[in-house]
């Protein structure tokens, strides 16, 4: 986190994700924030020690990096409004479906980094994938990685994979929540009280994930450690696979990726129409 030393990180938008990033950075960097909801901005500023700016221009003026944690449909318009104040800044966007080229064009060139965090960032267990724009230097990418490392783990991938990333890690918590719910229901059906069943399911998922992360072993190798010959686990795994469990999950990820691509294309088409037919 040394790269954050003496850096000022500004965040425009303090919704769930913006608020999580600011909270994660508290004590690691100088932070400033702005949101149209003044009361929410003041509350987060009081909680984290972040400076609350009166507007986006003021925030850009004192920031080394500016995070846009706003909805995709307002991102480019807001970026254009602030373009003169973003010169020389590292511009980081977490807006889904808005590519780095469009944002670079909106701010008149410069360093743009696109990020796709997921909701576990709210409890500092997020997974954020970063993609570099054409003007982003290695140092600026390292700064972006340091920012998101404050709320979990980071990875750098080519931007062309962002729809796949959205489908896998962006949407992934929903798949995990669905599985936890279903496992807990199974426990309830067998007589375990619901609160106990939810804890058992959630901790089991967390522990299994930790084993994958900590050991670096393939998930199937770890599964083999649980599935004793002729035992209960292999019977359950057989039941899952007979119902197409793995294929269903693969289909779900692919479906989400296709939807993400379609939403991005629709955004581009709308944005192009708003510019008199020019597509960025």
C-alpha cells in the first residue's frame, strides 16, 4: 500500500460500492468524496475522516486519482463536464458496460482504468478485475490495484474479457447466495433450525473457497479429498451431476456474459445516437 502514501484519492458517488471503497481506504490514503446526496456524503465523511467536497470540480482539483462510482447512464456526461479538471489525473471507472475508449474520448484523452468490483467488497472480501486504457501507465495501474486491494483482491486482465468477468465474479455472488440458500433449505428439511442451517452452509462455502485460495489446488482435487469411496458425499455429487449442476452453472455464466455484452452494445448505441450518430 506504499503507493498510496501521500496520494489523494477522490470518489464521486458514495453508494454501496463507492462507500465500500472509501471505507476500505480509510487510514491508508487521503480521501475526498462528493455525492449529490449531501447528507449521505457528510455521514460517510464523518465515519471515515474523508474530506467532503462541495462539487466534482473541487474534488478533481485536489485528487491524484478520481474514482467514478456512478451509474453508467450518467458517467460519460459527468466526465465531459469535468474533463478540464481531469487533466493529469488517473481516472478510474467502475461503471458496468462503459469501455475505456468511450471514457477516454469523454475526458479528451488521458489515463483511464476500468474496474469491475463485486459486492463482497462491502465486507473487504471483494474481487476486482482491472483493465488498462490506452493512456494508463504501469504506475497508474499499480495505484488502481492499491486502491481496490483495500477492499479485497485484484487482478488485471484485458478489457475484452470484461463481459466474462462480469458474468463470473461480478454476478458470481448471486450464484453463491442461491447455493447457500438451497443448502440451508436442505438442512431445514432435515430438521436443522434455519439460522443454524444458514451459518453451516455459509461457513462451509467460505471454508471451501479458502481452501482453493490457500492451497492453490484445483477444485476437483480438493473435492476428491471429501468424496470417500462408497460414501455419502459421492452419492450427493452424483445427484448434483445427474441433474446437470455443473452444466447449469456454466450456462448461467455464459448467459450472464451474453447479457452483459448486449447491455454494453445497447449503451454504445444510445450514446452514439446522442452524439448525432458518432459511436465512441
